[in-house]
C-alpha cells in the first residue's frame, strides 16, 4: 500500500491536485494523508502571548478549530465527488509549524512514498512556473513529488517525457516510478536531451544513455537529441509536439532541472499550467 501526502491550503489549486491524485491512483491501494499546515512565522509567533495559560487556547481558536472543520469538509467533498474506493483510506493532519518542517516530519513519520501538490502557473510581471512552497518541497524535501499545475486534469498517460542531460547516473530505485507508470498506463517514454549547442556526448553520457536504453528495453521508449539556445523553450516545443501527458525529472539533476522550472521570467511557456511534473529523488 502506498502512502500519499496531500498538502492542502483549501484552495482550488490544492483541490485540483487531490482530484488528480485520486484518479491517478484509482486502481492502487493507497493511504492518503490530507495535511494542512497553519504557517508558523515570526509574525505569528510575536502575535501570540506566551503566557502558558492562554497560548494553547489562542492557538486552538485561531488555527486548530477552523482548520479541522475545513479538513472534515474536505473529506465530505471527496466522499461526494468520488465513489467509495475500497483501496483508499484517508486521514487528516492539522499542524502548526514552518511549512517545510511540517512536510519533512510527515514524510518521515508516515513513510510517505509520494507528495502530490498543486501549484499555480505563470502570473504577474515575473511569470513563475511554480510557487515558492512547491519549489521548496521539490528541492528541500527528499521525497518523490508529483506537481499538479492549475489547469491539469487527469487522463490516462500515453506519452511521458524524461528530460536529462545524461551527465548523472540514475540508479534503478530512482527510476522505478517511471517503470510503474509505463506498466500501469502502457505509456511511451520519450527520453529527451536538449543542449544549448550541438555537441557529441562524452563517454559518461554515452554510458548513462546505454544504461537507460537497457533499463527501459522492455517498454516503448525513444531518445531525442535537440539543440536550442534556451532549454525551457526546447522543452516546451517538445512537450507540445509530442502531446506529452507528464514530465519526469530527477532532482539530482538540479542544474538542468532549474533551467526548466525555476526561471524568474518566462514569457510564453504554456505547458507549465497543464502538464504535471513528477520529480524523483534518490
């Protein structure tokens, strides 16, 4: 049975991620943990009077009771929108802590296999592909994370893109979730290497390519080698031209990873609002 963590701030984006997760795992035995974190900041700390007789009461009234009520309402919403799935169990968690600390604690305590988290797409003058909480989770919490953009709706996966610079070796345990997707959905894997200028692969890259070729030999897969001065633009064109349903990345490949997800200003990238990202950790 898989343990899935679903952080929620009760927004439409977080509901969209929950909805995606329940459909994605509809045929898989899962325990879902709905986590709401009442954000602990220096401001909230200073607002609370540290008199021992009043602090617990203040915290209960300000954060715990409203959050518990919303979590119960969320469970009712899930029950009303999804038929009772005997393979699924749900638990609610309400915590008051710094967000990343709360997530880390739950990942360790509940032995979480996957975090599924919603995020908003580009907005404002500086168009950020993913929000700061999501960015923190996938870079600071060592747990596989499925990022669900605001416009992503679940559909059976047919085409999965795996961008890589081939400079890093990925172990079989790290790559296993890709195999699970290929098996479950009978999907095709598109391994794509995009470089800013045309270069031949070095010996290590050739070796890593050969390993991937062997590892995915029993599944429908292909390699694409593209050249584009902007990595993110190359990924966008590839995603759109191949009708990609999910993009898989390895967190270990951080430099390459950052060029795709963490640009401060992205003018005309559309895939980030409707194509999920599966981020894998070692």
